[in-house]
C-alpha cells in the first residue's frame, strides 16, 4: 500500500485491514470544488497544520458540513511541497498517539493542493493570485511559528530579506509577511472582497502580531509608491480584513521511529522520514497527541467554515486571551518548566519518564493544583481543572511524546516572568500569603541551580540556549543569586521586595549542598502524603 489517491480509492479494504480510517466523502469532487472556488488557504504546511488543522477540515467534509478543503502553502521550506505533498497526492497519514500506548490511524485528504509561496516561480505566483482574487475565499490561516512574523532582528534593524522586500516592492516579495501583504494587495485590486487573516501560531496576541507585521510592510510600500490608493485603509478596516486572535494547543512531535515501524509492518510503504536542506525533519505521516484545543475570536467578515462542529471554540477576543493566560500562567507551561529544571538536574531526557518519578509528580501537582488553580484566569469555555487533569494524567505521561526537558529549559529567562511571575503577582494583588508557595519557589531555585551547569551528582551538564545564559551563569558562579531575583525584567517584579526571595535563596543553598541535594530537597519540601 502506498499513500496515493489511487490506492485509497481502489483498495479501501486493504487500508481498513491495516487499521486506517479513510475519508467518507468524494475526495476528487471536493478537490475540484476547492481549486475552482477556494474558501480556505493556509500558510505553513508542516506537521501541526497537517495533523490538526487538516483534520478539522476533514471532519467537516466527512460530516457534509463543508464542500471544499484547504489550499496549503509553504513560505519557508519548498522541499516540503516537492517531497511530502506532491509525491503523496497531498495526502497525510495521521497517527494519533493515545495515552495508553495505542495508536489510531487515518488518511487525511482535505488538502486539495500544495503550493510553494515562491514569488520567483511564475506558476506559484499565478496560482496564489487566483486564490486570493477569488470572492469565495473566506479565511487565510497560519502556522509559521512566531519567528515568521518578525521583521526585525535582535538589534532592532530590519532583517536583510525584509529590507530587500521593502525596497523592491510586492512583485519580488520573499519574507512571509511581505508575501501575505502582496497577496492581500492582489485581492484589493480585484475588488477588495472581505477576508479573515488568522494566525494559529502558539504565541500570545498572535492576531495582533500578524496584523502589525503585514501593515508595516504595506505602509512601507505605500510610502515608496508601490501600493494603490485605498489599500492601507482596506487593510486597517476590521470590517473588511480582520485579524482574529487564537489560542492553539497540540503537540505534534517529529516522526517517531516506533510509529514508522508499525506502519511498515502493516504494509504501508514510503513512510521513511526525510530531512530537507533547511533541516525540516518530516514524513508522509504525522504523529500527534490526541488532546487538541483551538480557540478563535469570531470575526470573519466573509463568513467562515462551521469549524465549531469540528471542535473549535469560537468566542470574543477577551475570552481567547483568557484561554491563553490560563494555559501559559497556570495549567501547562509552569508545570513543564518546573519539572524540566529538576528533570535536567536528575538526568532525565524524556518528559514521560519524569512522570514516573513520584518526587517530580508531586512538584507538578503542587504547582498546578495547589498554587496555580486558586488564582487561575478562568475563561469559562474550558475548565482549568479539567485541563490540568488532562495534562497530568494523559499528556505528560504519554510514552509516545519524545519531549526532552532540555528543550523546555531553553530560553527560561524569557519564560519565568509569565510562567511564575503572573501567579506571584496574583497572590500579591489578592492579598494571599506568599509564604504558602512552595512549588513555585522550588522551581525558581531549581532553575538557578541548573544554571551552575552540573547534574545533581556534580558531573558537568550542558545548559540549554538562553539569550541571558552567559550573564546568568556568571552571576550564579559569583554567588549573586539575589541579583537575579531582583531583576524585574526577568520575573515581572523584583522578588527581593517579597518574602519569596529569602525562601528561594534558602532552597538554592540546600540545592548546592552536594550530590543528591535536588532529590533530598524535593522529598523534604514535598513529602509523600
């Protein structure tokens, strides 16, 4: 069996014997309708799109709620289109990694075509122009990572590619935001039909970031005489072009060798991963955890697909923002960082293995349930407690999730202000006693101990990348832990003005008391019930 349209249409029984669910709809007819009158185009053709967003479109097609699928584009790695889309008829074999160690398999066919967003390729430009001029187009969505929206480097200056785009104009766009601005200009020239431009990337205020970047490019082109009169007004009019905010949560790790083997054993060919020239590690199959969340601000001036029937939550902007805060300040991200600091110290390389460690599990539960939930931002559309229950009982222990605490430890100085600082500020604001906090100060002390660059047994350890890595490691080496705790740019407040600083310093001193100190501290401060 090969992942091709002919194979799934002519040999459905073979696929079903291999435990693979097939599309229920007429795939060829849906693709023809999509190409003729596209309603949805997506930028960022990687795994989270294929395994999550693509599955949403499939649900609607399967249930007769939609007649068209998605046009998928890639702005970063054209090899993905050439080597993963084209040879497999734009099909994806989606493999859900269930918490009990089993898998569920399904062929996703909702992507009608894969297109390279390459303005040096006349065929790609022509097709994208057709899509964006189509009055039927309702939504443009994105999973291009947060970096895809950035126009400037860390020095505040335009990236070289952006500088060239602004100077050369829309006909020679290269950066993702320039390409989008150029295509929106094409839509404006064709009559200015309304459209929703929807970031689905995992970053706060994503719609705001997307709009700011596109408008900045358009304003530069307007000043240079590249933009037609009225284009800026069209872009800035939310009744014509909206930029809804969203919150997304789903883990789609790189292709797992065990999944690849299981597919080969079932007789499915061509599932070997590839590595592109741009270092994208990808395969014809996507493996992903089962839990998934997508919360979207409901502002679609040209209408939208009935995605709520596929599990998407639609609400207002404030509710989207509250869902994001719930996740990153209480229900997921603080738990990840807490366990990762001690996971690194104790030599773990897999999150799922950490969840077999009772000392680390007690830390995770303390940070989430005991210290976070009392001040959680409750968006109402998602239960914070149920979210944590799923994280602790299903997501973190999932044996198929090859996530590494060392990856999560990356850029911790940029994260602790949100992951811990917001809860601390909530305690202060509500008059709650800070001395009741144990898990959060343990996590912060664990981070400081991690910055010494040694495991709990004293052997050398590589510290993950962080923009403040050298500065912070120098401070802990010099014994200036208090100087770090006083940095409001890191924590969102000066912790030395609170009783927490002394507690963190005390924990840190105990963590520095020789081999085995991290294990002892967790057991002493979080004893078994």
